[in-house]
């Protein structure tokens, strides 16, 4: 659990902002993806965004580089300021 006000250290240029977090649990022959809730902050625009994903690195790249439409595209660059591991969703 990440406490309010926690800001992870800034990443070095060319590295991922946080370690890879995609996890899977194995239960009765099925893989169950575990999910994270994340909060992004755009210092340049003073905006926050909350999302949920099972692939934080891919989603972060989508928000900052790959995406071509949507709300977050207008307020780049983003940084991850909070993570909460939800575990597997039922």
C-alpha cells in the first residue's frame, strides 16, 4: 500500500518510471491477472489522472508516448505518484 503524499523517485533518462508490475496468479488451471490502481501527475499542467491496469509499464507508455487521442494526451508529460496493488479481481 502506498501512503498519500508518497512520491516515487524520478527515473533516469531512458529507464522505466517504476519496476515492471504485471503479475499473474495460478488458480485451478487459470491465470488470474493482478491489477494496480495508479495516479499520474502532470507537473506542467497541474493535473492528476487515476487509472487501473494489469500492465503499468505499457499503460504508462501509452499515456506518455504511444497514445494519439484521449484526455491524457493533452497534458503530457506524466509521472506516477501513487500505486495501490489490488491483487486479482473477481
